[in-house]
C-alpha cells in the first residue's frame, strides 16, 4: 500500500505542443465573446458553450487543430471545475492561462492542481493498470509540495477504503500504517489479539475476538516531544457484519468501508508528517473485524473498559464506539492539545445530513469554527452538531455505568458522540467526526467509492493552528 508518489499528472514546464486552457465564468463569457474574432464568436455560439461549471469548448486554430480550450468555472479556484478534464480532454499537455493574462492567486493555483489531480484517481488494483490521462503544467504560483501531499493523502485514503475486506483486514490496515511510518521516520507499535487484554484494551478485544483475523491496536508516533501534542484516532472496523445483532444484506454490503475513519486518519497523518508540521503526532487505530462466531460478544454482555467504566452492550452493531472508547481513553491520558477522532459511526448522521456532509462534534467553539471555515474554503465541508448533554441520561444502564446505545429511537449520532465523550475528560479540545467515507454518486474528482471526507479541511485547520510553531 503506497501513497503513489510518482503517479501525479503534472510537468514542470510547457512545450511547443502545450495547449492553453482559459477558465471563464458565466459572467465573463459575454465580454470574452465581444473581444473575440468573428470566427471564434460564431464557433462558440454554434457549439452552445454557456460556461457552465466544468463545461469546455475546444477552439480550433487556422489548420483545424485544437489551439485553445475554454473552460466554464464556478470561480477561478474551484477545483471541481477542472476535475473532469484529465479524462475528457484529448490526451496531451495543457496549461492554465487565465483570460487577458490575469495572474493566478497562489490559493487558486493550488486548488486547480488539486482538482486536476483528484480527477485522475482510479482504483485499478483488480482490473489492470490505470487508464491514460492528460497532463497539466504545474499552475504558476502553486505550492507543489502542498498539492502533492494532499493528493497523496486522499489517494491513500481512497485506496484503503476501496480495497475489499478480503484484502484489507486488521493485519493489512496495520501494515499500511507501518509503510507510512517507514516513509516518514515514525515509530509504530501494534498490540495483537489476547495481548489487548494483557495491556488493558478490553473493548477492542471484545469486538474483534470473534473473527479469525485477530484484532489489534496500532499506535504511531512522530515528531518532537517538545511540540504540542496532536492525537488522531480512527475507527478501523475492516468489516462489520453487525455481530450477533446481524445486519441485513443491504446494510452489510458496503461494510468494507467501515474502516473509513482509520483510512482518513492515515491520509491526514501523511499530510501532517510530509509538511513537517511542528507537532508531536500520535495516531491510534483500533483495527478489528466484527464477526459472528461462538466467541462473539452478546447483547447485554457487560464489558469493563480501559477507563474502568462498565458498558452494557445494548447492540453488538454499535461496535465502533466500543473500540473507540478504549483508544480515546488511552489518548486522553496524555492530555493532548488537540484530540480528533474520525469514524463511520452512525446511520443517524447520514439521515440528518445526507451522505456528503460529515457531522462535526466539538468541545471547543474556536476549534469547531476553524474546521468549519477551513472546510468551506477548501470545498471539503462539514456541519456542526450539538453535544446536547440532557440526552446523556438515555445512555444509563440498570446494570452498568452506561449502555452503548440510547434508550430512545432518535438522535442516534448525538447519543454516539455523548457515549464517546464519557471517555474524554482531560483533553482540552476534542473533535469527533461522524463520516460516510463513501461517495454514493460519481462526480468529477469525487468518483463513486471510498472518500476520506474532511481530510483536506482538517489539514488546513492543523496547518494554520500549528505551522507557526
């Protein structure tokens, strides 16, 4: 499992055969036509080009060959306006050339490169090599390192999520973390199987023990001990049958993506380490398969967690919060400056916000605002939901400190977040993100399949928070 460092479709400089692409908004189209030659004006009108987002119009030269491309954009730096071009344009080398020689702002140049790069992603592991795509000259002013690390992080997350569970179990997820650690000089320890009990990670063990593939806890550390601690926790349920509270066929079909939180965290960790942000990074990934066997945890079993709280298992299909609670308790013990967990946790979050908008819960308003504003800026949005404490009593159990499910039918995403909050008491700033980690539609730059949602938003926030040291 790699981050594809050599697969990005960019070159350093144009050649005589390079074809310019002129981005243009709907509002700019009419002034452009007024300045154009009569022949070009007639051509653009004859093909019905309206400068809609992502729409393009090849302009022929005197000999009939394509001389330039007009591209409809939402705005100059909208990445999704460019994302369809690598596959739809005739194979060749292209360069962005704004209208009337206008200069690209660095942020727009970064976004253009990101959109073009994301448009080339293809998961081809099981069907031969990648299809050819067109190449772009790095946009002038682009931070190539930043664009590359974000593309590699997203590609890594997508590859991990898209890999079927037969080839992406707890062992393989841990191996991906080791590869990443080796690239960046990080250290990794992995606690496996019954050693989880010996080292007091009982809920990770309880969820994963029914599988023939042993559960494990991956612990990656990187950076200078003197820097602020940032800890990232990702749910790594490599396949979720629901356990004895078995899912139906429809509910189980996409459960290879139930490790999407861990995949997103690994992609984000790559970006953080590659940027050499001045943080002491720790990544914790509880990796399990929630299976059915004679050793499976049962409804109404009571588990004593790492924190010492007892949890009654109200439903074995609410397993993600169980593996996270031990990892969060471990992370919380170090009192990191910022603690972030990511999980494909509840269908309730999807009911509330749909599949494309992750739910953000946060104990610090300033951090929440920073994530939300970064998400809007980089077109990787989230929506904040409340940690509404009056609902906490619905987690009460008659026989244990708390249940892993609420007693009512509603507010399931909030109930899951409140459950996790019981295990975060020392960290001053905690972020919990409930994500789909899957594109249900097929859109330019966002193909159907695994998607590390909020990765770019979180990196932007971390970059701003810690880059100054």
